[in-house]
């Protein structure tokens, strides 16, 4: 009995290993460049029979792990795989960010928030509120407009200006987004031109990963009564925390005057 269970477990392990080999082939540079791979090419890369690969891909396609282009019949990594990856990355991000967010809030004396880009929104995924500071309503889990919020503008501050002008619909939002983009390039952080919930000003700085991509934004909200000097002092603290968090996430690029220096402009992933 024990022998049969062991044999069955070994077969499942072998099957899982073979499926992972298929997924590795579909995430290869060749696959990404060409928009997917056909069954024959996947079979060549994995050293398996074409009929076996065809059946295996059809099976994992049913689970959403791969997609198939109806025109070219090429396979590529599917929505479920990306969803799992995004969930894992976001979990690690919040875990790594917690001490930086906590310290930033204590230094500024106000609430500090971690925002990510999700489904064309800026989502607040983590919040820390200083006991001594002014605090807005609990914002953790709150979606913010990508087009009209400071967090959204900072999250897309490595898009090129023409793309922002094309994808954003309102002139006021385009102007605010471009202003934030230029502030980030110049100073490493941006300050909102208007208040938040009618009684606060936002300050935000982007967080980058090991590939220099913006993966999050640190945001603090201060009362509108704060003078300009205090706003920029809070901006420099926010920038410092964002740079340190970026380093913790593997960013290894240049830092000039405390600001992350990124060569060139990045295109939106969907562009």
C-alpha cells in the first residue's frame, strides 16, 4: 500500500515538473519577443514529443495557466499565472516596506501610505499612522483614481509625456500628471497642487525594483496649514524612504543627490 502511494506521488511530481518545463519555455525571451510559441517549438525546447506537449498545454490552458492566440495558435503564459505572480510580489512588497513606512510616518509626524498600480487604479495597500500626527480617515484598501490622484500620477511618472496625454482624458488631469512627472524627475518627489479630502496636501515618491521599474509609491498627507518649507522637508524624507525601500527591493542603479537617476523614459507595459 505504502509503495503504491509513493509511486503515485512520484508520478505527480514528474507531471508537475514537466508542466513547469512548459511554462519555463513560454516565459523565455524567445517566447516574449515573438508573442508566444507553437507546440512544435515548445516540444523542441523541452525535448518532448509533440503529441505529449499538445495534450499537456491543452490541460494547463483549462486552468488559466497558459493562453492560446486564436490566430497564430501560439501559446503564452496565461492570466492566472500573472495573477499568482502579482499576488506574491505585492505580499513581499508590503512585508519589506513596513519598517520604511513606519519610520517615515514617525519622522513626518503624519500618516504614510504605500500605493500600487492595480486595474488602472492606484490602490493603497498599506498604511501607518503616527500617533502624534494629523490622520485622515483609514485609507488602507482604498482605490484612488489613476488619472486624478497624486499617487496615480507618481506611479506612472516613468511613462513618456505623449503617452500620458493620449491615455488621460481630462486636460486638468493631464496637466497635473505632467507636473508630477517633472517634479519627480527634478526632485525625486511630487507635491499635489490641490488638497486631499479638502484638508490635506499629498507628497509622493516612486519606489523601484531591481529592474528599475516603478512598482509602488510612498505617499504622505499633510494638513494644508503646513508652510512650503515643511512640505519640502517632508518631501525629502519621503524620497529618502523611497530610495531606501528601492534598494531593499534590489534596485542597484545610480542615485544622484539622494534621487534615483533613471536613464531614458519607460513606456507603459501595455503600450
